[in-house]
């Protein structure tokens, strides 16, 4: 503490205690750093009518800076002198800054962490001055988990440190590199020559990581996926920009090269997320239904089966196409409860038809099995449960699966198919010829029916190549003792041609579009009487 007042050349220190002098703040006008740095402000206070003033003051060099809280207080209302009290907060501020530095720094690489990266990006957004002059790059290391799994976490940490160094070397001093996740890095990129500069930086990073990393006795090649999102005047939240770059990373994983964020693709992804949320409620609350498309015996003209097809009308009355909600269900895992619901609903409807027909309606139902469903669910017990719950024989069900289902887990699918066959069900390979066709599957697996995809059937009469493909499929099926079903029959002429070629069954608009349950039953009764 000190007592200050006006002097002949400004402010002077009239008196000071020992702590003030030990702090190096001086005891006289000529040698006091306090007077040198704060003389004008002190003079203004003494000349004013204020009784008290408080402010912060930093004193010293950047290396050894000291931080004081300064309080000015008059001895009395009319006094020309005042007391000045300085409280040293240097230790507290240094501790606070050190803690903040630790909280904002990744402990492994020494880079800024996710919180720090978001803060710096927010500062850049707030600064404005041309949104297109900066971009965010997100780098995701592909298959990094294999390093941890095979070589241990220590090796994984060493690899991350080395990757960080290489990426840092591919950047300029003005760019900010941060570790934003386990094997994810973020870059705040300053664009000095336009948007194309982001692509150039991405290429430099890919080149820097192309050389193998030597760890112990192994050479490890690290590939990466890079997503780029550019600043925009419409974006004021740093997390939005980071999320856009992360979404571009997903596209990069599919394409194999750096990808820019595309608004339309992001909007489609958000729409799919909205569909997932609403679809989950629809499954839980019974908001879906099955429609039924007849399958005709081409030789006799009788209806022998119906393919059950899921349909969904959303809460807002919008009719969703299966092409929209089935992929969402498969990606989200909702295909498991959706598939179980379809099995039970088809079995319930078939049982009702048997009762209405007075003992048996004379047809079977076909239910589609998704490749994801076969991989994630115990399908055979689910089918058995549906059959038992509605007192139906297994022969009343045809279960359709695609060629892609056989690729994901051949042994598991084979075991499932044999289990389904033991229940007495018919097994059909749907969309045959459009996927990965391994003819050995047809010989080893208990497949009963090949369904010829509509892409080969539609317009077949005017296309020699399609006729040749259909003829080949029919010959193959005949050699293996399999029945065949042609999809997409739209004219009687096409049906007659397929019959002459030896096709067993047919379905398509020439017979009927998918029908609601009651309409399908009426159609069956009218067609087969």
C-alpha cells in the first residue's frame, strides 16, 4: 500500500509500506515504475470527484509478467491524496492459465484438443471478413483400430504422435492442427488463394502419410479419409462446420479420396435420420402394414402365392417408398424388429384367409428376408414362432433372400437356410442375376426357386440380350431342378413367351399391383373360382 498525491511534476508517492517497496514498485517519483506506467490514470483520479476506483494492471515483461488488482481510495471527500492498494494475483492467474492450457491441450500429441479447436474456430467465425477465406478439414485414420488390436495401445499412441508430426509438416504456420478424437484430427485452414487450396493441402497430407511407418519389426501404411467444409456466412456455430466436415469424411471413406461437403447429400442424410426416428415409432406403435402381390402359375393361370410387401404411411400422411425406409431400417438395425413384425403379420393374415375360406385358402405367402436381418437376427426361431402362433405349416411360407445375403456371412446364412428348410418352408433367391452369382451356392444350398429380376423381364421381347439371359437362367434352373418366378410381367404376350420358355411362375402388373389384405383375398377368390 502507498499514499499518493499531486506533486510539482505529476503524481508522487508520499508514503509507502515495506511490502510496496519490496515489490519493486518504488518509493519516489523518479524511480517508481508505478508512476511511470499509471501516472496519467492516477492524475485523472486525483483530479476527479470519485471516491474509489478499481482496475487490473499488468507489470513486467512477457516472461516475468506480474498481475495486480489496483484499488484507489481517497482519505476523505476533499482530500488531495489517496491510498493505492495493490493485490498480487500473479500466482492465481498463472495457475488458472496453466490449468486452462492443460484442459485445452491433447496430452498425447501436445496439439490443441477438440474444445480448443472449437474455440479457435468460433473466434475465426466471429472475426468475419470473408467466410470463404477459411475451411475445416477433418482427417480420419482408416483401420487404426487394427494397430491397437494387433500391437497394443502403446504402439497406437506412438503412431498417432508420428502421424501428427507428419500432418503438421504438411501445413503452414498459419494453419491450426488439433486432435479432435481418438484417431481424428481437425485442421483450421486459412485460404489465401481460394477454395482449391484446401484440395492441395489434402493432397499434401495424403502424400505425407503415404510413406510407411516403421514400428518394431513392422512397416505400417496409414491411409486416411479427409472431409472438407468451407466457411459460410450462414454458419455461426463451429460445431456445425466440424459436423459438415465429418459428414464429408463418410463420403471420403466410400470414394477413396478427399471429399468436399455437399449440402444436398447432408440434407439427404438428415432426412434419413428423420425417417429413422419416425420409423422406430411406427414399428413400436403398429404404424406399418403389408400389401400382397399375387404370384401366378403360368401353366394353369391359377394364383398360387402372394408376396407380402411392407408399406408405411407416416404421421403426416406421407407415403414412404420401401426404397426409402428399408435402407434406413437396415443401416439403423430397425430391420430386425421390422422383419419380425412382417413375419408375424403375414402369418396372421394367412391364418385369417384360411378361416374365411372355410379351412384353407390354397395359397402360400412369400416374405422377404434382408441380408442385414439374416446377419443380425435368429431368423429360423422367429419364423418358427410366427408359424406356431398362428397354427400354420412351414410349407405355407416362401422366404425370399437376395444373393448379397450369401456374401456377408456364407456359413451363418447356410446354417439359417438349412434350419428354415427343416421347418418345411420354401426358399427363393430373389433378384437372381443382379448380384454376385456364385453358382456353387445353387448346388450346395437348399434353394427351391429362382426369381428372375424385373430388369431382365421388362422389355424382354424387344431385346435379344435379355431373352438370352432369361433363357440361360431358365435352363440353369431346369438343370438343377429349381422352379422359377419371373418378376415384372406387364403384358399377356410376355407371360405367354415366358411360359413357352419354361418359366414356372410369374408376377407383375399384368395380374395385379400390390393389394391391401382384404382386396387381395377378394382377388384370390375371384381368380381361382
